[in-house]
C-alpha cells in the first residue's frame, strides 16, 4: 500500500513495489535533464540513504518505479525526501519538493 497526501508526504508498506508519477506543470524534460529522487535520514542531514535518477525527455512527467528489494535496506521509520531536476548541460538544479516525509511502515507479510 502507498498513500500520498496533499503535502506530498508518502507512506509506503515495507517491501512493496510501486510506481509514483511526478507531473510537471509548464515544463517538458529535455535530453539533458535527469529527475533525481533522494531519501535522507533527517531533514538537516545531507546523508542520502537512497537515490534514484529517472530520464524521460520530451515529456512533462516521470514515473519513479520502486522495484522488489530496492528499499530493503531501509528499516521501517520516517525519513525525508526531495526531488530535483538536474540539467547536465546548464548545471542548473531545480528542487521541486523538499521537507516532505517518506514513511516506511513495517508489515508481517514478507515470508516465502
């Protein structure tokens, strides 16, 4: 299960797989743009515990897919995340979301 509130706070069940679509209002990604999703332990930390880049040139959205096992090293807890567009040509970094939380909720169904 995954839920996202109006402040972009995310709650996800541990071990689940899912895709989150981030849509941009008035911006189309170029071939030089990468979308970076980063999770940190705390809002004041620069210590990234998970990061993933997505490319989707020519579109005004990206689909961030979390695959099986990708977040297994993160214990159930509340983290913070941010998303940014980084342009490799201009070196411009645009932070789109920051100070939103990413909560991983423990589950009992991770058995074979």
